[in-house]
């Protein structure tokens, strides 16, 4: 009887482990699709009414149009005039919106590789001055050798805490920012890459030894 219960339990859990991630992925995909189609619904209604297009075709055309617009804007900001206009709008308007800078930096690290971002350097920090390590991003360095770091909270990397630490408590690791960000979003999964680099730096970085 015990073996039967164990068999049923392990089989059930095994099925949950397989099905649940797929179900979550499908649910998130459907949610994102519904969100996007909600945003473009005015354009979709215009296309279905004026051009007599099928609703699915109209939604697909609208998404393609949005992607084309993103591409055009990307090409525009690569020009000197476009970059000047973008920086003007960002400085005068967008950066006044709470959370804009943090969201932008997060998106850049997930989809880009901007070296001047505040999240350009990954580190493991001893925020309690003991053996406890936290994943963080170095956001500023100071003349006395100390660091300012941002410690994000998983799974939302746009929120977290700011610490000012002596250099001996901050250990930069040679790990891509994208990998560290994914680890934060997945609540620590994939942190092995960071910890693997830590012993290489713990005894030599920032004057420790």
C-alpha cells in the first residue's frame, strides 16, 4: 500500500512539474497577447471596419505595424537629430515619471547591452559584513574605494534596496548582467554562475586577502 501511495504521489508530482510550467507559459503568452490586442484595438476596429479585414488578420497587421514603428524609431534615434530630440524629450518629460529610469535600465539589460547603464556591473556583496552574500549591481564607485550597490528583490528587479559598502565587502563577478538579471527574476535559479566566480575574487578584490 505504501509503495502504491508513493507511486501515485510521485507520478502526480511529476505530472505537475511537467504541466504547470507549460500552463504558466501559455497563460502568460495569452495574457501578453490580450494585453497587446487591447492596446491596438482602436486600430484593429478601424481596419476591420474600413478595409473589411478579418479580425485576426487586422490584429496581425496591427502588431506588424507596431514592430515597424519600433524599427523606424530605432533607426531615427541613431541619427544625430533623432538622438538629440529623444534626449530632449527624455530629460524634460520621461525622466520626471516615477520609475521610468529603473524600468528603462531593466529593459536595456534584458534586451540590450548598454555599458553606461547603472546595472553594468554585477557583484556579490556582504551587506551584513559576514559570510552572507547577496546578488547586487554596482551603481557607483567612490574615491575612498567604497561602493554603492543596488540589491534587487526577486522576482521584481525594479524594486530593491541601496547599500553603501566598504570595498572589501563588494566582490565583482565576471558574469553577464543578463544572466544576473534572469537569476533575480527567477528568484535565485541560475545563481551557480555567480557563486562559481566568487572564490576567484574573494581573496583578491578590493584589498581583501
